[in-house]
C-alpha cells in the first residue's frame, strides 16, 4: 500500500517555506554583495568531484546541509556574471522580478506545448510578445494584435531562433523550387541551397548551417565591419550563375566581436528582390531598440522575415527568454508539423500551438518573467538601464582615450568598448592574460582582420560609475606592470 | 550622469525579499491545495488579452498588484499539471527541492557554455550525471567517472536528445562512408542515409528526421507494440539492397501511446552488426530504472550508443532536465564545433565545454536542481515515488477490470493505464469528451492500429489512493451517463 503523505520523509510544505525563505535571503545577500567576490574563480578543472560524495545518498539529507554546501562546493567555482567586475562576452540578465516570476513558473510547472496544455502559458506569451514588439516599434506585420499571420514566440536562445528561421526559409524555398522544377528531388534542391551571413556574425549562425545541412557563406564585411547590400547582391548573382539557389540571409545588429550593425536597410531590399529570407539577429543590441534614439540602427526592419533579440541578455529577464517575431510563422509550423492524437485538442487553429514554432516539444511558462519584468520595471526604468550601460561604455572610452598607450578598436557601440594597447597582438594577449590573472575584473578578447583586441562589455545591473573607474584602473595597472617588465 | 542605485525606482533588495517570501507562501498554498482547483480551465481562446492592458506600463507597478493578478489573470487559464486529477500526457516534475534550486540558479544566472564561463556549472553536471547513471546502473562506458570517453549531459528535452544523437550518428556515418567512397559528395551521402524507429515512437522522433533532413522509417511494432530485432534487420537488409545507408535507430523504452518497451536486447545486436547508431529514448520510463526490479526492461543497454531519459518527467526534477549519456560524445562535439576566439579558454580539453554537446549555445545551471533533488529526497524516496505511482496504476487497473463495461488496452506498464469501454471508437471518443467535459479529471486519448483508447497517467506527487478511487468514479460516472443516454 502506498505510504500516505504525512508519514513520508521527503521535504513537506513547512520545511519548503523555511528553506525557500532562507534561499531568498541568501540570494539577496549574494547579489547585493557580489562586488566583493573574486569575479573569476581560481579552481582547476576537476576541482568539484572530490568535494562531494561519489554517489547520491540513500536517505534524504537536511536542507541546512545542502544550503551550507552552496558556499563550500558551488561558489568557489562560480564565475560571477553579475558582478560589476565582469566584462566578458555580453551581459546575461538577472533581476529580482524575473527570479520571482521563475519561482511561480516552477510551481505551476506546466508544459505549454499546446494551447490546451495550459492556455495562460500560450496566451500570456502572445500578448507579451506584442507588448515587447510595440516597445521596439516593430512593424505591425510582426505583431499578433495586428490580426494578420505574424506573431512572436519565446525561444530558448538566439542560436535556436537562427536555426528555426533557417528551417523556415528552407521549407519556403523548397516549396517554390519544387513548383518550378517538379522533376528535382529534395536532396537535389537542398544541395543547391545557399545562405549568407557576414564574416562578423556569431558562431551560432555558421553552426545553424551545419545543423541544417545547408551551405552558408560568410561574406566580407566592410571596413566598419558591417555587411553591405552590394556585397550580398554580388554573392547572390555569383551563386545564381553557378546554378545555386540563394534562400536565407542573417543580418546581425550588434555583432559579438565589436557590436557592429549590418546595413539592414541595404540588405533587406536586395534579399526581397531575390526571394531570400531575411533573419535579423539582434541578440544583444536589440534591447536598445526600446530607446527611440537607437532605432535608426534597425532601419529596414520592415524588409525582414524574422527578427530576434534576447531580453535575457540586456533587458533584465533571466535566461532563457529569446524573443522572436515572424511575419509568416506558418512556414515553420507547417514544415515540422507532426500531430499525434495525444497532442490534438478541440481548439486547434484558434490560438498558436507553440510546439510547432520551435525545436523542442516541451516548454516552460517563460512569459511570466517577461510580464513581471515589464510591469515591475516599467518602460522608463528599462530604458534607463540601457542608457546607463551605454553611458558607462562612454565613460570607459573616455578613460581609455585619455591614456596615450591605448587606442579604441572600431567605434564604441552600446555597452561594448573594444580597445587595445598600441602595439602587437602578442602585447595585447599578454595584457589580457595579466588582467584576468590579477583576478579583479574579467574580460575576453576578440580578433578581427588579424587584429587582436580586448572587449569591455558593461554587464551588471549593479554597475556604478565608480565600478567603471575601478575597471579602468585595473586595465591601466596591468598595462603598467606589463610595460615595465618589457622595458627591463 | 547615471542615476545611483539608491534613487532608482525599480525593485530593490528589501522589496524583493518581501515579494519572494510572499511568493513562497503562495506556491506552498497553491500546491498543497491544488486538488481543489478545476484541473482543466474553462476559458476560451483569446480569454487573456482583454484582462490586461494593451501595452507595457511606463512606470513600475507595485508588486502587490502583480501578485494579485496571478489569481485574476493567470490561474483561470492554467491546466493544473500537478493536481492528482491530472492524468493527461505523462507527468512533468515539480518538487520543493527543485523549485529552491532553480531560485539559486536564477540568482547565479551564469551561462555555462564553456568550463571557464562557470566551472561549477559544468563540473556539477558531470558529477550529477555520474550519480544518476550509477542509480540506473548504466554501463561504465557511459560514465565520466570511468575515465573513458563517455559521459552525460543535461539537454532541455528528449526531442533535443533525439536530434543530437541523430546528428552524431549522421556525422559518424558520413565520415565512414566518405572514407569508403571518396568520390561521393555530402549531399549524395545524406540522400542515401536512412534511420529507423518504431511506428509507436514519439512524434519528436519523426520530427528529428525532418529537422535533420534525413529519411527515418517507422517500422511496424509487434502485437505487443514493441519493435523487434528481426523487423529492424529486415528493414536494414532491404535498404542496403536498395543502395541506402542505414545509420541510426531509436529504440523507445516506454512509448507515449501505451508505455510499450522496444526489445533493446534484440535491436542492439542487430544495429551493432550493421554499424547503426542506437539511441534509446526512455523519456518517461527511464526514471523507473532507479528501481532494480524494472531494469530487466533496459536489457541490452550496453549495446546502445546514447541513452536519454527525463528526470523532469518522473523523477521530481522540474523541467527542463533531460539526462543524456553518450559513449562517444566526440561525434557530436566535433561535428558542430565552431570555436571563435571569444569563447576560447586556457583549460580547453580538460573538462567538457558543454556548448558542443547541444543545439543551443547558452545553458542555465540546471545541475543544481538535480543535486538538490537527489540529496533532499535520497534514492529511497525517489524509488518510493516510482513504486507508489506504479501501485496507483495497478489500483486503477483493478477498478477498471472489476467493471464489466470496460477493458484494459494492452498491458499496464509503469504509471500508465490504457483502457476503453468495450465498444466502438466513437463510443470511447464520446466517453473521453464527457469525462473532460465534467471537468473533474483530465485525460487524453491515443489510437493504435485504429483502436481509440483512453490513457490514465498517474502524474502528481500529491496523489493518494483516494484520488485514484475518485478518478475511477469519475470515469465510471461518465460511462453511466453516456450509456444511459445511448439507451434512450
């Protein structure tokens, strides 16, 4: 006979409340004092295994012991992405409203693959993507509230959005080409497909091509690291002459290397002319389009077929929340629509069944965190967050420019400063190693046209002007050490 | 000049603590009283939009107002997956330890794409997959602690695991065939690839074939709905004769339709003989293998190349946590390895960089919830949870068998009972409609070999024997109504 709840030994509600509230205090304490921790851990690979047993315990442990192990086992190996001393990669979001929303999502713990599987999960997502789309002033065709075909969806990551768009573009083109050439089989057509992106686009774009089994050409960006319409058109013409079928282009607004913006206003018309699907990857910089003064950088957006940015990067919604809008989602919905009886329901067609819009079947109730963040920050505060970060980048740039030993690489855009010591790649590699080795701040490098440089991304929502001064002093001190050593 | 923190209007730490603790109480109250809510909502598509504004607010709202809207806006549209009255699909997990772990994950909010991006995130995952693998008695070659090539990884969903394995199998076979036929190009080889699965496997397997752009044949399961070795061998031989290249087979342990178990002990040897990658999809039933008495159902596992099950289904770890083990992860790692400078680090090679093991780039710190659940339940309680659910299925089966009007469809396995009224498909469709219409419990149907039946999945961790009696009475009362009406 089953054991009734009250005699079970696993965690019950009263203990949960104690444990969870203790965790709330821990979280608040962790985040409010995150500046005091060493941003990059000093552990070596394999550090964790000896700290814990080889096997799961047979009997339940006390939550107090688990709690104590967070500092003993986990924290020594954590890279503190939310420290104002963290300047690597791009930001990932973290906010109090999003954390609370995720708690609720974890409690409801529905799987929103169809409308009926939890109507609130689907419907809040539809409306939140409209809210967000309006905040960016996306063209009406992308919004569900326009009453057209278009709409938004939350993907897990920008990589998935790029892949989903590629698969939609592939399906659309296959259909067209099959009509034109009824004698060609699928594999013949796929072997002729060719997509485009800039040599500055994110590694996940190239990977989407590998995953999707199609050619993706990395086109040369111009001297400002932007992909131009002319370059795209030339490539398309070449490929058409060679008997290939251009089908997809990814334009990046805010590249990972330098936060460069492809010329969407040029790429869009060219792509439209040649029936090439335009996907816009604005993973990082897209959040800035909630501020009117940055929207000139998305000029041409009305020409795009799909648009994606990550509120989980720069808009204070915890990972994962990658917002994607499609003008014609049916290309994706129909291409991979496998519809078994156990997933059918009476309301099909009257609301999106988001499982058809994405790679996985299952999905969490992620719209909650978007809702909580938008309401508990308000648009004003979210804009202020973006502007503050852009201001910090300018502050760092000014410090850098004032030091003769340094130079800015490219143009400072958004919250990213690319800079280097005047001198060789080796010198700058040594500088980065020294900065990260001092352990007070954390940066990663990049390389463009064989020039190695350092990237200073403003990442933390806790950052204050004094933090930027601190980070600059660290860079400067590392340079002092390095240059002094080299003089010896 | 940036606004200092203390004068900002967004949520600060003290408010967060109040809000989050209020949410803790709400969650506990929601879950402990979930039985009292109507399991399936009565809302119509489009219900939510009129309940909230058309746009995000400009200024921040009070958290108390957001909290109040959870009951007003969200709850009317929630399908309560954790109610003991929910018997649809398969369970999805929800537990107090997992919810608390996810809070911590949200606070640390690191992105674990490489080891250096947060060593604890990668290392805890490696060790947790070893703990879990040992609990299932997986062969040593799957475990990282064996010191070999193999190891585990947390994927988002079983659909992704199936796709990742397919892509690994594709890469492995492409390499082999290219060596044998240096004159064949990639598209020629891809066009010849053929994979296999049973006609009983999950819709996501068929979809993985569509996404991966390869043929996947749905082979006929035997009269017990199991895929047999003989059937596979015949298909492979046919395809080889037709000049195709068999490369991948998905064996399902616990199908969605009826929880049938493919004969892995027969499939494995056949697949090994023909160089076909064996992926095991045990999404639901895999959790049961933590109980020794069910391990006979995974006989042949040593022949598999990859194995996947979802602790987020039946092992009390909140979604998403899909555990996957690979004997040779390098096929996946190498196939899609795009390695830009900004993601390189000094320790590459000495610990897994999990970004290469999955479709997306980004990843949350999901191992925390596995760690919390394993420690705070202990193996004994997790086994008890599985056995309790299997016992509830037997309890329901006995009630069903005792009623002459009903019959069991197939064999009761794990926590799933497939049953029907003796009679036509139409009769059973009417029965399901009536049951769901009464609104007291929720089931979904399935259809195998043109026989429509109802699926009663035991889903909630709150289920008690009295709940099963209640669910049976609901089924029985719906049958009373239906049959009485038909007699009129």
